[in-house]
């Protein structure tokens, strides 16, 4: 089964001709300009649409597709996810990872202490923050996604090795 990347979420409409307002969940919102088609997933169903026009307004991408020409139809896709096939993903540089691959990693210190599982990722602008939990009853551990803290990511074995910087343990 083909895998997909989410590159945006539809937050509403723009104008009366069916243009959708999209919050980009990709690092580079201009990547929409390189695409000919996208997949919108909503309520468990996926549909393919052909891109007609891309524009930008504040932090949003304004997406016009050939198949939608009316605001009422566009409204039906509000809260939908915009997906692209893995084959169209931006290639990674060394020591870069797709966010989706980090969820569920076991997080251990350089001394082998088990800290828990990576359960959430918060983008903060300068760097992401990883949320690590041992179990739902314990306090979460927040780790900055910086080289000083994240020592190694081993996707093959599902382990992230970290150095706990002073003050991180709360």
C-alpha cells in the first residue's frame, strides 16, 4: 500500500470560486508550486485534485483546483488533509528525518536509561520540541531537537539516544 505525506490542512475557503485556504504542515510551503496534483483525505476517503493556481495570504497557501469551482463544494473539504505520495517527498539531508518516522521511538540517555517514547512533536520556530512519556500517569519530558541534546536517531532499531541537558528533567 502506498504511503503518503501530509503537507497541509484545509482550514476554510477564500473567495466564492472554490479556492481553499490551507495551513501548510510542510517545512517549505512553496513546494505546492512544484505539484501538479494533490490528494485530499477527509472522512476516511481520498480524492485526487489537479492544481490550477497557488497563491499566498499571511501564513496560508491559497489553493485552487480544477475540480472545485464553487465555495459550497470547497466547504465540504474543510478540515481535510492534503497528501502527496512518498515519491514526491523532499529528499532528506544527512541527519534529517521525516517527522512521522520519529513518533513511537524509544528514547534513552547516552548511559542507557530508558526515558520513554516520543509521543508528540511541537514546532517552535527555531527548533522542534520532542515530548517523551514513559506512561500516561507520569509527567512528560520535553527535549529540544538540537544537536547538543539529540545524539543519535536509529530508525532501524527504533531508538533515539539523547543527552539530558541541565534543567531538562524538571
